[in-house]
């Protein structure tokens, strides 16, 4: 049975925060941010806008491009580390906005969330429970960014991307999948407070523990290694050569990470990798579906092209999917 991408969509909030704007907030400069990360600007949601609002906008577009109506969606998976609230899941809030009553849940695998969610959707479709699944990656990372910490606040942004996966009788467009994880690295990239271990208190707020903490150097090294390996593994599983691949759509964290992966794989980054982190920064679970939607909109990929999605994030978690768009 054939699983397909029926439609993709993306949405980012209109407010732009440039590197020059950041120079007024923390001790940093445009040149440092550009050369160390490749990021030029990012989008920030207005205070009254929550993750489900961004997710809804992206979802509407993906459903429309799939030539479906919201009622055709059988289930919703929302990948996010910035849900509107702990519960109910953001997936239900999006369903309400779409005007449908459907099962759904949020999946938390940090920046790998969309990729993990896509593998879950694939398994559901193969099992025959559902026919059309909406998978969303949506984040308002600006809410968990420490705007006093220059080592992290320059990296993140807000946005959402969505994909409708469907199943029919033709051969599957999902060619191979690969997932990995290492819980031993949890303290290299995490948000310490706000969960059951350290519930919100005056102390946690005072100590700025409700924000992303990251060991940038170690994260960088692992991201390069595991994303390179993941691409190699899915290529092998799907019997693909470099020439077969039209485009790699990597998690958009840092241009130097993407450059290093391209170098290890022995391909041209400009030719084979999609990059839009200059405009949006790192939007965690939203980064791959936003990039996928832009790759489609800009004509970088067309129907029939073979692409690889590859992610890395907190957990650590990582993975790749080889598919025919
Ligand atoms: N502006 C100016 N200087 C800065 C800034 C800043 N915004 N941030 C750090 N510096 C300084 C540091 O203080 C340090 O100064 P020192 O040498 O005097 O101590 C110097 O710059 C170098 O700092 P490093 O942290 O070593 O810089 P590095 O080259 O490693 O770049 C970065 C930092 C950009 C965070 C990089 O490590 C990185 O991209 N890591 C991976 C992060 C990542 O990909 N995360 C995403 C994966 S998971 C997810 O998406 C949630």
C-alpha cells in the first residue's frame, strides 16, 4: 500500500527580529551570528499568538493543497516542545480551529519531532486505521528562549509547517526510514523546569530555569555525526546513490552543521541541500516541514523527485526519511 505526501503548508508570524535588533538586546553582533550560524533574521509570534494558531495556519494550507477538506482528516499529530499548555494536546486545539472532532496527540522529540511524527503517521496508515493524517511541526520557541543568554537567544525562531499523509493502492513514496536516540545526552540540550521533576516555583523563575539550556559545541558535533550517519543509512536501505537524490531537507539549526554534513557526504551543499535558516533560525519541530513547503513552493522539488528529510535534536534524538515527493 502506498503512502504519499498529499499536501504541504507552512506559516510564520509576520514580525521579523533581525540580528541587528538582537544587538540591542544582548551583547552580540550581526557578523558573529552570520558567520557562526548563518542566521540573519527570525520570526517572533506576537504575545497573543500561541503555537496552535501558527499550526492552524500551516494546517489549512496543507489540507487545501491536498485537495481535501478538514473533515477528510482522520487524525492529527502535532510535534512540538512549546504546546499551548501541558494538556489538552495542541493537536485538539488545532482540530477545534479546523472545525473537526478527531483523535490526536502531541509528540515531543524536540527538533526531531516532525520526523518522528511522520514515522508514526506512516505506521498508522499502513495499519489501516486511518486514511489521511495531518502531521504538524509547530513552535513558539521565543517563549522558552532566554533573552538574556546570547549563546542561545540568537538561534531560535517561531513558525509552523504541516503535511497531509495519505494512503492509496499505488507503490509507496516512503522509501526508507531510520530513527536514533541517546538519552545519555539529555543534559546537553534541555529545559530544566516546568515538568514534574521541577515544577514552576518562585525559585525556578528567579533562576531562569524555564528556558532552553544548551551545550552548543557538544550538540554541534553530535548533530553533524548523527545526521550524516542517518542520511547514509536511509540511502543504503532504499538503495539510493547520491545522484538519485534531488534534495536533502535537513533540520535548520546552523549552516556550519549543514556544510559539514554535505562535506562528509561528498556532495555540494548548494546543489543538494535546502537552506532557509537565514530567514527563520532554528524553529525546532517546525523547521523541516517549513523547509519542505518552501522547497515545493520555490520549485526546488517537483512531484516524483527523491528527497531525504534528516533531523537532530534534544534527547538526543535523530533520524532520516527517504521519500519520493
Ligand atoms: N554573540 C557574540 N559572541 C558570542 C555569542 C553571541 N551571540 N554567543 C557566544 N559568543 C561567544 C562565546 O562567549 C565565546 O566567547 P569566549 O571564546 O570569549 O568564551 C565565543 O563566542 C565562542 O563560543 P562558542 O559557544 O564556542 O561558539 P561556537 O562556535 O560553538 O558557536 C553555536 C556557538 C552557534 C551555538 C554552535 O555551537 C552551534 O550551532 N551549536 C549547535 C547548536 C544546534 O545546532 N542546536 C540545534 C540542534 S538541537 C535543536 O535544534 C534544539
